[in-house]
C-alpha cells in the first residue's frame, strides 16, 4: 500500500490534485477539506488510500492521517463507496 505521495502540485481542482513526483504525474481524488489546505501551495504531501478494482485503480489523497482514517471508517459501511 502507498502511505503517502509528496511532490509539486501540477494541477489542483476542488475534486482532484495532480502531484508531479520526479516527472511522473499522479492524479489523486481529494476532499474539499484537503483542497482548502492545498490552495496557494506549490507542493504537498498527501496520505493515500489506494482503491484497486477490476475496472479501475484510483488514488484518494488526504491532508493528514486522521482524515484518511475517517474515510476508511466511512467506506467500511455497507452502501458507501469511495467515490461517495
């Protein structure tokens, strides 16, 4: 499992961030809380939850470990998925 990704912010939207790490761009879905913390910053360290399914590999990024833990508790509830 990937614990975190640290790099330069190449693109930032309220729903996603692209981090440039040594020439490789990682597209990471983020929360609005994480977006607010990243605004006006040149680089970031995001704690990662990696979702691997048959049809998709997705990265979800969080500004701190506590936010990631909350996310992991929420997706453990039946009917709530990572994209929700």
